[in-house]
């Protein structure tokens, strides 16, 4: 699928399996973070929405305001972190390189890169919305 030109109905009908949609305060800022720190690609980014890819995985970012008639935003805090308990694991991203880029970007490093007993080297990086992004590589 050509993500840059596909229309909403075609894109929506193409989605299969497990989907990820992240609600954020500022779509442009989130896209900037994801493309700069993790090398993701953004397609059709607007103030409302962006299609994001990480390798061959696709997910969506939506601005809070696009859920104006949906009950979910009522559960979100108005300030502070909103992603407690969620980890977005990026198994094909070097945690040491991601940490360097995240520091330069001004992101919060929750945990620096460490070798873990479960066979991965990983870091925990928080975006402005409080979501934990976990770049990792096998040891």
C-alpha cells in the first residue's frame, strides 16, 4: 500500500491483526520525536493524524481533539504522563544510538541502555506524552 496517497477508507479497510493507535496532545511533535529518535517514517502527517511505520509495522497517531465525541479522552489526564503501564518495544533499534538521539532531542531517559537477563539490551525513553518507547537489541 502506498501510505502517502491512500485515502482513509482504503487505509482503514487494509488494517489487520493487532493495531496500535496512540492519542497525543500534539501530532507534529510526536511525529518529530518518532522520526528523529527512532528513524520511523510518517505518512500524511497533519495536525489531526499520521500514519507511522517502523520497519514493516504500521500504526497511527491521532490528536486528542480528533476524539471529541469519543469517551476515551475523558480518561486521559490533562497534564503529565498518560502512558503508564504501556511499553512500545522497538526490537530493531539500537538502544545506545536511540539514547544519544533522545538526549539530543531533549527526551526523558527513564532507564539508560542495559543488558537484561532476558537476552536483550534495552533502554526506556519517554516521549512528551509519557509513553515508554523501548529500543532493544539481542545480546
